[in-house]
C-alpha cells in the first residue's frame, strides 16, 4: 500500500500523496496533483535545497512514501484516517500532498489520536467551514467545521481568507476560529503559536496570477513570496502539514506544480529545523479540555 515505508525511522519527515478529489464541489483534477508535483520536482529544473540551505536530497530522514490507495469514495475518510494513523504511530511527521481539502479532516483525526489537540494554521482563500455543501458534510468546503465540531484542535488560525460569507462567519464565531483576512495579513506575525502545530496549505491562498493551477480562482491573494515568508517565520514545531488543491488540469506550463514543489521544500526544511518537542509525543490532553 505504501512503498518504501521500511525506510522510515523515528524522526523521519515523510511525503505521502493522497490522490483523492471526489469531494470537490466545482471541478475534479486534484487527484492528479501528487504525481505531477513529483514529476516536476524530479524533472531536473530545480534542486531540493531550501532557501535556508537545507538540501533535502542529502537528508536521509526526508522520504517520499508514494501515494496511498483509497478504497472507493464511501470509505475514503476512514481509509485516509487508518493509513495515516499507522504511519504516525511510527513517530514520523507527514507532509501530505492532496487531493482536495477534504483530506484534512481524516488527517486531523489521526493526528488527534497521536498528539491530542493541536494548533492548526490554515492558509486558504476560503475558510472551509460550511456545515454541509451540496448535501455533503465531507465536502472540501467543510473540513474545518468537522475538525472544530469534534474538538480536534486547541486553536484554528485561518489566514489569507477573502471569501467569508455570512454562514461561514457565523460558523467561525461559533467555533471560535481566529480569522486573519487577506487585508489583516500583517497580523499573521503575531500568532504566538506554541505547537504542536499542524499546517494546512490550500494553494488557492495564493493569487491566481502566481498559482493558476487550482480549481477555485480567487483573485487578490498572496504572492508566492508572502507565503514563503509566512512559512519561514513559523516558530512552533510543525508535526504535520498538507499542501492541497493543486489541480494540474488548470495549470499553465507546470507553473503551479513548481510552486507546490517550492512550498514543499520550505515546509520540509522548517520541519527539520525545528524538531518536535519530545513532550509532544503520545496523546496530549490539556487541562480543562473536555475529551
Ligand atoms: Mn480549502
Ligand atoms: Mn480554497
């Protein structure tokens, strides 16, 4: 099911592809993202060095596990949760490549089992807080409603948001999410995260001029430089991350695939630069949490 998992050791930072886009509301195609991101990453146009000088090609703890097999649409949520739970039990950190944003809910279920309630930084044009979308509670428009309902996070900071409608504003207030809209972005440096941190990056947080290969073009977004700066300034230990919603069918000359590669390198470097606090290992239950 997962190739190369025998090379995993405690402390590995592993890339895993989750080729699932059945819960996309507008356009399919994100299931082809992991393969295209890998193809561009290894095409010879770039090296695997982060801007801080970490060469991922020389780091044995950086491993690409390939893609997970998903057992049909009806079992997708359960199968993503089960497979990633098995991987996390090996004391590794995952960078999951979507797929659409629906994958983040089962990922957080498995992270919650391992780490207790996490801080989440969610970068997206959309808050993805719908109670239900087109009759589907697991739609890519809903993952953060499910995550907050099930109290999987101690904090949810949503940055880059520029599509907040009245329903989702109400949901954000109900769940107590911290929204940093695109016009408040300078406040992102004051997030004061403690970790353990889960980082969820929907590539449509970027302006479509920088990342045209996404299903939902939402103008007025971040530059690639702003997104990289935001990642590089994260001070909390990142225990997991996802990069979702790249849609190769919408891409122009693999421009967005290369952006995904760049973001993957910077996230992996940040994870290697700040190892998780050993106290983060095992389920963590904060005093006063109602689990
Ligand atoms: Mn999203
Ligand atoms: Mn989005």
